[in-house]
C-alpha cells in the first residue's frame, strides 16, 4: 500500500524566525560596512564651532543709585514651650 500526501510542507515557526534574524544581521553588516567605507569611523573630520562677538563701541550704562532701607536683624532664638 502506498501513502498519499496532499503536497503541503509544514515548517516550524523557529526556522522562519531564524531566517529573519539572519537577514537582519546581513543587512546590518552591509550597512556597517558602507558606513566604515565612507569614513564613518575616521577621526579626521572634526567639527569646530567658533563664535566671534563683534566689538561694539557702546559706553557703559550707569545705573541709578537707589537707597535701600536697612534691615534690622536679631540673633536666632530657639522657641520655648511653656
């Protein structure tokens, strides 16, 4: 007697996940290789930002003098409970 099959192959979910991870690693390695090839890891290209403030000839602004009242201070006392 011969066994008949309906022609369907059953794959486990683990095999599909393994191929997906292998493909993702391959894409990451290709991207990393292109980044390194274009000088991504070279330290030669450094950015330097300089700020130059223009010298403006403005005279000093004198603030008005204000008389402040004197504050009376007393030594700190520990509160007492009666």
